[in-house]
């Protein structure tokens, strides 16, 4: 297992507040338009009803390591943290796949179903495709926020014998306990602001679903949701066989499967994350997962981690100030280098 130390995180002095850092992480662009434009669209069939779209950047070497990235709630392959991490990984010699989970990135028309915190089929389809087309390439997977939950559930499904090509996983600001995270989002003015932003994304998506599948999603499917509980109780929970949102949050939490992940992992999290607390249940799951390494910082917000300066260590030179994105690429690169 990769054991090198990482450069500490020193937040930008103007972004020490957890809410300012969180908003900056979501809104500050990464100047990588050319990188995005040269990506290849990849459409894969998950089943007879569902297709998903990813964006791929291939290295010239057919055996180059492959990094698969999974976005967070209401995000897409175009989320700034997805683009930033992909660019840094590509510059470090990785081929990169940026997954759009079903209904994300404008793909509502390609499936009659919804996605959830524990839906594994989409990522599993991408992994299987990489295993077929790049059989000799090592694979690492990174998930941001809810995407980390999807990633952990997916790799845990393999049990004690995951494909040998899968070398490691990493998550950033991932809710291990959906019960605690959802409760946190329902408290305080700023957290309700975040929840409204997420709900606005749900509304847009449900409007698109209603246009494509009016027999499944009535026109008013996007109306009247005051909070996550209302939306998940009406749509997400029954779609995945749960009696209500409470059961969904409890049984779809990644802390239940974290000890089953049989590859090394890096969990990046900030103590001041405004709506993803790592409470006793989350920490107990990490304690019971000996292959997981927690990289906890005092500051960083949710998917923020914009540093005062670019870090430099004996092993790694950050390409920019986005500390967590650099740590993910550094961690995976260290894993591969140790094998050589």
C-alpha cells in the first residue's frame, strides 16, 4: 500500500470560511476549454433501457493507467472538479474517463430510470468496458461527494476478489452516512441554500424526464419539493424498493459497505464540511476498513480545497492550487509507481 506523506492543506486566506470555500469549489472555473474539446464521447448500454455517456481522454500508450472519475449530486462530467482532476491526471500520464451517471449531463432522454447513492450499474458498465478494451491497464477510481458513495458501493460489490486491474480508489467530501448528511442539510440558513440548489437541479432533471417519459413522470413531477426528504420519499425511495426516504438513507449509506472495499483507498474530507459530517458511525466504518486511509483537513469546505499556494514536496509538484484534486492524482500515481 502507498504510504507516502502528503503536503498539508493551507486554505487561501480569502476562502477560509467553509461556505465561501464550498461555493468557490463549485463555481470557480478551471481554464481547460481545449482539454474538454478534445475529449471523445463514449456511449455505453447499461441494459435494454438505459444508455450512459462518458467523456474519454486517451494516452497514446495503450497500456497507460486509466482513471475513472464520478461526479456528485446534480453534477456531470463537466463539473469543474471533474475537469480539473482529469486534466491533472492526463498531464501525469493517465488516460481518463469522466462518467455521467444516468440523467446527468443532459442524458435524461437515455433512460426511464433515476439514479441513487448506491446505484452501481452505471459505473460497473464503464469498468467492464475498460477491462475489455484496456485489459493490461491498471485502473483507479475517484468519486466526488455522492459520486464517492456510488464508487464505494460499486467496488464493494466485487467482494474480496475485485478485478486485479483495479488498484485503488479515492473519494473527496463523500457522505458515508446519508442519515447524518441529510439531517445536516435540513438545518441552518446556508445549508438550506445548498439544498435548494440541489433541488433546483432535481427540478430541471424531472422536467426533462416528464418530456421524454410522460407516462412515468407527470408534468407536475418537478413541483412542490421543499426538501430532500419530500423528493426522495416520492421518487428515489420507491424507485429502488425502499418504503420511504428514511430507509433509503439508512440502507444506501456507504458506511455499510466501506469495510467490504478490498483495494487501497484514500478518503479526503474537511472537518468544516458544511453538510457532510464524519460522525461516530462514519469514523467507526473507517476504523473497520484497514485498507482505507483518511486524509482529514481542518479547512476545505465541501469539494473546495483551494490552497494559498501550490504545494511542492519531494515527490510531487502541484499543477495548481486545487489541493484535493492534486492529492488524488498524486495518490494514484504513487500506487502505480510502487508497483513498477
